[in-house]
């Protein structure tokens, strides 16, 4: 769903951001669209896995070993789209999670950098320790965005047990 929604507006040559690289699925997706991708993660393992995935796919991206909260130090100009997958890297250290303060810093910066009609997709996984706090902070932040400047959508399963992930989609109005 997130990919379909982002794909609608990304053209070859656009600047895009994968804020949480992980295993590189989203980085490879964005690079496959021909966009110039800046991908962030705080774990070297994520960069190694992503580099391999990109190589197999025959695409390239800028892989950055730093937190997404520093996005403005690496990316200049307008960003057409960004994607977040909150939580931890599967099969890795479950304590190394995305956190509310850095996630919100990155979101604020990316909303500033976003072009008109640009989009941000945030997949919220929150079943782990610390996940609820981040989920609540992200929901409060996106709910408070000015409706004259942004459209914010919430998409998720109604009948799944436990804490099913859900998707937040933000579009900047032109
Ligand atoms: C749920 S995983 C991402 C999954 C990824 N989208 C994929 O395709 O595999 C979350 C990732 O965010 C990373 N992370 C945690 N804090 C971060 C931060 N401040 N900046 C960037 N990445 C961060 C973790 O290391 C982890 O790899």
C-alpha cells in the first residue's frame, strides 16, 4: 500500500529518502523507480544488507550510516517522497529501535524539505518495548499538522489481534 501510494508521484531523477534502511527493501524499491535515494540507518549491518540487495537489483543509492534526524546534513533541495518503517531490524538487536524524539525531528525536517504534492509514508510497528511511546508521539504530531498544508491519512487492519502495524500517509498540499 505504501509503495503503491508513493509510486504514483515519484519520477526518475526525483530525490527520495528511506529514513529507516533496515534490510533495504524500501531503498531498493525507491531506487528501482529511478529516484536519487538517500537511505539512513544507525547500524552497519543494515548498510551491508542493503548494499547487497541493491547490487542484486542492479540499482544504486546513497547509503548513510547516521540517524535520520540528521537528514538535513546530507540532503539538499526538495524531497519528493520519504518512507519510514518504525521499530527494530528483524532478526537483530530488538533494543535498537526508532525513538519518538529522533523520529519526530526527522519528520519535521522532511516536511520542510518536501516538495508540493510530495508524500511521506510511515509504517508504524509498535508491538515491541518502547513502541507504544513512539506510536503515541507520532500520532499526536501528525494529527496536529495544519490541514491547509497537509493531508494526513491513517490506514490499518480493523480485526487483527495484538498490535497490528498501521500506515500513516502525509501529503503536502501545493
Ligand atoms: C523496521 S526496521 C526498517 C525496515 C526496512 N524498511 C526494510 O526494508 O527492511 C527499522 C530500522 O530503523 C533503524 N533505526 C533506528 N533508529 C534510527 C535512526 N535514528 N535513524 C535511522 N534509522 C534508525 C534500525 O536500525 C532498523 O534497521
